[in-house]
C-alpha cells in the first residue's frame, strides 16, 4: 500500500474508533442518568432537591470523620 493510502485508511480507522467510543460514552451516560432518576424517585426527591441532599450528605460525612 502506498504511504498516502495507508495514512487515509489509518485516519478513517481513528475517526471510526473515536465515533464508537463517543457513542459508548453517550449510551453509558444515559444509563447512569436513568439509574439516578430511579434512585431519586425511590427515595422521594425530585431533581431540584438532589443538590441539597448531596450537600447535606457531604456535610454529614465531614462531621463523622472528625468524631
């Protein structure tokens, strides 16, 4: 294979690999988001309250570490 053909195939392969990796990341993030929504609904909070809960749990864990 000539040098330019080799580089063309290599670049197309890299673009395909990046596209597949990006698709995998998007699918995983959607799955994680769905799991978080399920957890939030099971404990009875909505998305607007989720940040307050995270702040409270961080403060509680800092208090436990000092005891």
